C-alpha cells in the first residue's frame, strides 16, 4: 500500500498548484478495511494471507463472484470498519481543532461541498489515478462549478493510503502546503470525502 499526499491552492481567479508527495510503502500489514484484487486472487487465498475467514469475506462482499473476481476491483475485509461519513466528519472536526489553535474561525462542513469531495474520492479509486486533475471531472475548480458551487477562493488536499482521520490529518499538517490550506484564513467552508483509502478536502471562501 502506498501513502500519498497532494495539495492544490487557488486564489481569486488563478490556480497555483503546489505539490508535496510523501509515499511510504506498506506490505502485508493487516487488517486493512479494503483490499484491491490482483491476478489469481480468490476469497480463500486472501483469507489465508491475512488470517481471515473466507466465508466471512464472501458475506461482506455479496456482489463479488467468487469464481470470477475482477482484477482491480475492491473488496471489504472487515465488517467493523467505521463508516465513510464518520471518517469525513472526524476530519472536518480535526481541521477546526487545528484552526482554533491558531485563532482562526471554524470552517462549515457543507453538504454540497462534501458531495463533490466524495465524488472526487470515489473517482480517485475507481479511475485509478492520483492527481488534482480528474480524467472525468477536470480540475477541482471546474468540478466545484459543475456541481453548482460558487466561490471566490478555493483549494484542495488529497491523500491515499492513510487508515484513519488522525493519520491523514497528521500527514497533511506535517506538509507545509497542505497545512497552509487547512489554516488559510480566507476559507470559510470545507467538504471532506473518503472512499476506500482515498481522502479529499475541498475548501472554499466566499
């Protein structure tokens, strides 16, 4: 598993991308919440590798055909994983905790921006890329406008591979560019998206 970070800053009408990627390879470190199917995989093989019950894997993934697992598809390994909505709200809360430490106003976790961030997170996984520019939606700024969200200033942080809200926030706060987005005084709203290991923060200021 790779852990990745990417940031995008935007001010007024011009985009200023700043990238800072930190990748840490992790192998065979169960339990993951999700697993990407590779060639030759089966429920039995995956269960044996991670010390799981293959019958439970089948129960958790009723739409996956055991004899025809699609390479690149994602299956769930654990039934007690926290919900994406819980992860998203925790990230938003942690952002406001950091802002409070610096005397900044809290960001509103807006449902409409959250919806866009969730779609971007899903797109990162389903289209298998790691970039601010989506092959399906274009730039995050275009994406926000496509979904009817107006703004004066905007920004985006993305990450892949972190397993908890605290872990991804630690990674972002330890990167100057990502930290700048989180602590930018001009932002007043945020939307957080999480999907199968992909994390997205979208910020706007009116």
